[in-house]
């Protein structure tokens, strides 16, 4: 075998090994994110996807199918989640099984409701911002995540009716 063919063969082997490593790294990332998300926060069929709640000190804000407060993450951009492996341990993405249920919302909620695809599944968005539950909220009406992390996470404001 000529020297040139040997070099070409080594280059091909190295390229294949890099591809395998990249795919394996992505799979490990996706698996670790998926395993860190509690299934209790996944949408349950028959419930409203989104609703609103409010108190005398807080105007109307979004709640999920389980009555828990929903949050947005300030580092997210429209249609993209920046909350990954370590973040989702505290801020659980609001996941749904399909786009078919995105219209199942409380009447009067203004704004666009859609979804994005992330490694762990399909995440609900409001006005393009991905929605999350906070693990520190234990009952409906809790807003323990409001302003946590230097106001990086906020409750979406509902202004229409």
C-alpha cells in the first residue's frame, strides 16, 4: 500500500471516529436532559393546556394543566430554549405529546400558543417564549420562582381578556 493510500485510510478512520463521538455526545446530552425531567409535569389529556389565575397582588398569569404557575426564562430567545441539563432540574419544561392539543386553552387567553422541539420532547411556548414549571412550587397559586435568579425568570403577563 502506498504512503498516500495509508494517509487517506487513516484520515477516513479519524473522520468516522469523530462522527461517532459527536453522535454519542448528542445522545448522552439528550438522554441526560430527558431523564432529569419529572413526568408529573407532562400534560394530561382532558385538562386545559393553559389557563389563568390571579391574586390581589398579582395580575393574571398563566397556569398549566395541573394548576401550577408557568414561567418564562429571560435567557430564552423566541422559539429557542436556553434552559438545558442543569437548568431543567429546577425549571421543568412544559411538555406536550403533540401539537393537536395546543388549541385546548382557557377562553380569553391572548397571544400565540405554539411549541418548540427540544431533546426531551415538545415544549409549549407563549408568545414564542418556552414555558416552565418551577420545582419549588408545590401547590396551585405558589409563585416561588418569580424573580428567582436575579429576575431571570418571570411569570408571563396576561393583558387581554
